[in-house]
């Protein structure tokens, strides 16, 4: 089963995977893999450290997530945001929660 998105509540509750078929706890190794990508991208400057200046959500448009590189399917919630310097990003909602957590830690 391939993950459609990762949902990571800000409360620190165990992350969940949501697919078209089911919702279940997401394996820790997958969360760790996405977190590692995010940390590397924060260090490289390809993901922003600053807070978004504008955010919005909607259905995925099959474009790749800036955090995990997987497509954001129409069945997924897509989190889009602009940064103060004008860059634009899109992420799965769960990836955005991981990014926000890591961004605030650094």
C-alpha cells in the first residue's frame, strides 16, 4: 500500500497514514525518512526557515511535495504557502506539520 499523505498532529500524537483504503498508524521509519529529507533541505536552504507570509489549502493537484517529493493526489489535502521573499511551496498536510516542527527547532 502506498501512502497518500502523512498526517502528523501538532499535539505529538502518533502520525497516521491515510490512503484511499484505510487510516492507520504510519511506520516510524517512514516518518523518520521524511523528517531527514526536511532537515537536509532546511540546512541547504531549499526549504524555508521563516514563517509563511500566506497559506492556503485545497485538494492535491498531482504536483510533487516540497518535503517528500511524492505527488499530492486529489484525495490529499495540499498545504500551499508563500514566504516573505516570494517563494512558493506545496506540501502534503502531514509533511507541512513535520516541516513546521523542524523549522521551529532550528
